[in-house]
């Protein structure tokens, strides 16, 4: 469902960032922890959040409607 808007919170672009389809962004953060949250009004849409730290996948979660990565240590 590439045309379904998903609201992503926790990115430096602002809250929320509205994404339709795929979104990939490299971010340098001066913090020890990051956490992302995504919400979608369509219960049929599958949301996947994956966080990489220094090129390694630290957390990958998938689900419908509401999703969070929880706190992910960056250091």
C-alpha cells in the first residue's frame, strides 16, 4: 500500500514526518538514545521501522496502525 500515509515521530525533520511508500535517511545524532514511533490510520497497511547504528541493524519492528522501536542505544 504505497499511497497510504504513515506518520513517523522521532526524526529531526520534524514531528510528524508524513511518509508514503519507502523512506530512508542517514542521521547523525548527538545523543545516546534514539526512539522512533509510527502511526497509520489504515489497519491493513504494514509498517516496518528499522534502525541502523554504524552500519549494523540495531532494531527492526513491523506491525499495523501503531508501532514503536522503544529506546535504542547509539553508543
